[in-house]
C-alpha cells in the first residue's frame, strides 16, 4: 500500500510506494518531541504504534507530522487581509473555502480563486494539508487569494 507523509515546511510529501500492511506507522515517520501525527483531513492525533492496515485499511494513507494544534492563515485578497484558522491536517481546499467565506464572496465570483504563497505563481495543491505550507518553527502562514489567470485564445 502507498503512504504519503507530510511535514511542516515541506509542501511535497514523502511517498512510501510499497508498504506492507503490518508495518507500524512509526517506521515511516520521524516524530520529534514536540510534534504530533495526524491523518490528513482529520483533527485527531493518531497513534504511530498502530499498523498502516489498522489506520487506513487498504486505501492509500496520508499523514502529517506537525508541532501545531492550530494554524493561523492571514489571507490577502484585493489588498484586504482576513485571518482564518485551521487544523494543520486540514486540506488547503478547506482553508480556501473559509477564506472565501470570510471575504463574503459568492460562488460565481470565487470559482476561479486559488491560494498561493506570497510572490509565487504556483497554486497550492487543494488536497495537501495546510500545515505542509507552514514554515517549520511557526504556526502561521501568509497566503494570497488570487484569481486564476486563464490563457485567452
């Protein structure tokens, strides 16, 4: 089975492509003293002594190792800032939805909005946990909410 592990400040996961079902999660992740392990999309800390089959069944697994219990995201849109909070294991798509709601945008005008790190032209991956974009040693991140530029032609 395939297991993807994320960490603070590392927006790309480490992928373990062929993990045997009886392998304990502890063998796949490095956890420092102040860090916790969460299933991506879930806010409950998971036990790293459990086997991957017990945690994920036969589905691919996604976990994040992170020291924070909450992430504060300052989101900038058209020169205005709003603050949203999320669990480090929350998907970027959930943070995007919270930001859109904070700015009071309707579905039509927000359909092509994406989150980016300031100064970047790369969209954050919606299925990635927000904690992966948070610099190590902090529990906050600054993001830009921008309209996706679509090529004309």
